[in-house]
C-alpha cells in the first residue's frame, strides 16, 4: 500500500520550531485577589474611578486565563479572547499589549506559544484554534484562515519591556516560517498581499469591490472573500514583519533569510508608496483588481505609521485625516471607518464606525513612532475618557465603543478583557501618564503632562526588575516637575514636559 501524498510543501524553517515538541506547562493559574499586589500600582490623585477601572480590567483578565489540557495539545497557560471558546491570533497579540505589564504575576506572552506549537509543516498557523480540542477552525487555504501578521510586532513589544533574547531566539524561526507561508499563499504576483474581512480582523468594513461578484451578498463578500484586491493593512503588516524579523536577526546574530527579508521589505515599501497612495486624497487605499483605488478611508491605512513606511509629508497628511472632524476626529476617536462614508454608523455598527482598542493602540504607537506625540496624546485622552465614562455607567468594559457618544458599541460584548484591557491599563500607563519602557536600552522615557500627583509603583523593566516613578503636583505644564525614582538596577530616565522641555538623569 502506497503512503498517502503529503499536502504540504514543507518549509525548512518550520523544522526549527521548538514549540512543537515542548512539554506542556501545567502550573496552577494565579488567583487575582492573592496576587494583585504584585501588579504595577498606578497613583493618580483625585482619580479613584480610573484606578478602580485599572484593577477591574486586571480582575476580568485573570478570570479569563486558561490551562493546557491533553485534549487541546496546548503547551502554555493563556488568556482567552472572551469571545467564543477559541484563542484568536489577532486578539491574543493585542491582549498581550496590556499583559506585558502583568508579567510578575502571569506570563501572558506565553499565550502565543499555543499558536507556535500548532504550526504546520509548511509554516501555516491558523488564526483561530479551539481551546477544548486544539483543532484549527479553518483549513489552510480558506481565505479567512489566518492573519493579521502581527505576532512579530507583538514579540518585539515584549522584547522592549523585558529584553529577553532567549525568547527572541525561540520565536524567530516560527515567525519566519509563518511569513514564508503568507508570502507563498497570500501574495499576488506584484508582491502585494491580500486578506479578507475575517482574515484582517475587521469583519464588516466595506472594503471589497462589490461589482466583481454581483451575485454575492455584500456582507458575504466583505467578510469571506479577498475580492482580488491588494489589501493595504495586509501588505503593510507583511512589510512590518519583515522589518521586525530583520531586527530580531540582528539582535541574535542570525543571518538566515535576512537578505531576502530586506529585499522584500524594500519592494513592499516601494509598492505601497508608488501604487497604494492617493496623492489627491492624501491617503493609502486598498487596490482593486484593475489597479484602481478602492477609495474607502478606513483605519487600515494607519498601519503605514507603525510600519514606518510613510515619508514625512505623508505622515503629515495621515495626521490631517486623524484631525478632520468629518472623518476620524469624532467625539470618540478613532472610528474604524471614516465618518464621511455612507456605511458609517453613529452607534459603531461593529467595524463600520466602532472605536476599537486594538486599532486605536496601533494608531497611537504609529504616531509615537513618527514623533507625533501631541496628536497621540489628544487621541489617547479622548478614547480613554470615553472608556472610563462607559465603565462608570456600566461597571465593565466592552468589545468596542460608539464613535459619537460615550456608549458601548452596538453590537458589542461586555466584560471584554479581551483586548479592551488596553484602554484602562496600557493607554493609562503609556499615554495618560506617558511612561514608556525600553528594557533593552535600560531606559524609561516619561512624557509628563498631568498636573496632579501621579506615577506608578512596581513597573517592570526587564525580568525581576522594577521601578517606581512618582511626580509631585504642579501648577502648570511649564513648571519643572519634581520626580522621585526608585529602581533596583541602574536605569536612565528621560523626562519630557511643557513646550518640549526635557531633562535626563541616571539611577
């Protein structure tokens, strides 16, 4: 009897994936009430609701932790997406964006281990995996089977906070192999990438060429089909992954595939800036099959900021769209769909105007990466304030929020921590307080704007190392702040305040 033919074109780097043979970590899950004293402790005089919201988000997050089982084949404890009993690649990456601050209690980063350990021989990793039996929800070549390609960005964010080179070394090859799979199966001959509504994570945005398949229901095409388009977010995310894989390789002195990654990165940057930019509208668009723009302004275009492929004048143009009250500068910022589109919904309509923590955080990080801290602060203050107002009314957090009022989105799931933990935890620390950690540089940059006494205790800077930062109350933005810093290892602190005043000191 002949051996069955393998359906895989195997990727040589998938063989170097250490997670596939890893023994499962069956450690007991932490109890929030017993362990919450180990979490970073924010201090903000006169803002008890905000501090309560911070701890409420952690409480819900710890409630959603899960363990590997023999049936699942998972290898590490994980945080559940709070959606349907599956782990999601998209959700998990953004949950880790607040989870990075809870590492002293639980290593949220290991959630991604359960995707790496399920990698196929050709590099494929499914975007959604059942927690009970560990089975992929989608077949490899389903247009909705995987994405977005942001795990490399997520791992690098952790590296900035913890400087863990051993982790980088373990994840480099699974991430490289996954990129190969997308390059082989989700790329057009011009080098651009495609996705789908579910694959890009933004289910019902009106992003498809509806004239292409006239017999299809609009929602089916938008959700399940690639529409033969070059997708701006998928293409930018591919470029970003190339960049982070190159950075990882440099940190690790690895040369495998680096030259190929550099060539692809250069080609993608060139393609996006030559083909996907509308000079008339000052915006990056998806491309239809005939090469024309699908002229729908969505939050997907702002991946050009975090991927740092936009030249300065185009960064300024994108910022003007974020400031435009007819587009993305709504009472709650930033809606996923521009308000001047006919499908925009005042109540959010899910992605047709909803304000989402993951895409907002992407926008904030992108603005910071391009030196646009004032705009980032304005947007952060707006979405954070609305999140807290809804928390005060409902006692919880929601999957998404309305763009026109301080209300939950419609539809939106409650107790969604879930990625919405980004607002009360990460946005509070990084943008409301303005504290950014770079463990690999042994540095903290503090963009200080609050006048009340505020700061944070037990902030992790690397593994088993913590810093306490406190600022006394001030009377004006230009008053030089009086800072107290305690650290158990040498660290540089750079403080930026007022009209670009700054000072630095070493501890």
